[in-house]
């Protein structure tokens, strides 16, 4: 399983950053590109809730149904939600 961290500090380049890393994974080893993946949007505290929701939707579309979460170290609820979801995913393995 891969967990892809993409920071809101990248602003408009978030999607470009994600796509670049995906392309590099595929070029390095196609099996890496096929692994189960979680996209974790980080540092949500640098933007507003509306932008976070929009980016989650955008990433869900381009990541072809992969799980997408958003967190901030300053938001205990987002950390707990992600932790709980990750535990559920890992227990299924």
C-alpha cells in the first residue's frame, strides 16, 4: 500500500505534484503504480474548508476511486478520522 501525501502548501500545483509522482512511479516500476493507494491531502490549515472539499473531489476524480483524506496537525478530528480509517483498511489485509 502506498500513502501519497500532497500538501496544500503547493496551492495550484497540488494536482501537478500528484501526477508527476504517479508518472515517476510508473516509469520506475509498473508494479508500484498498481499498488493500493491512499491520497492524503495535508496542511489543510493553510486554506478554507470549501477549498479542501473541492480538492478532495478533484483528487477522487483523477485518482480513479482511490481513497482520499485531508488532514491538519492542528485538527485532532481529522487526524483521528484518518487514523480510524487506516486501521479499518489495514485490518482487512
